[in-house]
């Protein structure tokens, strides 16, 4: 995260309601980001993604622009 006196507005996600049906059930939101805060950088978001990938190598981690959040879903098997 950017080094400052306060933490940037990146919020751990709370369980969201399933607004989009079954397709949403696999996607998990890890952190929501305040779209109005200009102090959150792309580097901050990439670090969050890398940290989650290291902790959960079985997940596909990505930034969802519609939700403005760092999300994941289980990796699909290659079989």
C-alpha cells in the first residue's frame, strides 16, 4: 500500500448477496476499493492481487471493474 498516515480506502469485503444468480456464487470478493479515492494506486491493487495469489494458489485472482473490487474464483481444471 502507499505509505501514508492513513490506510487507503481498500475495504475487506463482507459477504455480498447473490445479485446475479448462480454465476456469482463462484466469485468471491476479497476487497472493495473506493472509486472516488485517488490515493489508491494500480501498484496497491497489484500488490493485493499478488498477496492473495500467494496465499491461495488454487484461485484465479482478478480486478473486477464493475464491482471495483479484487475478486477470485476457483481455477478451472485443465482436464
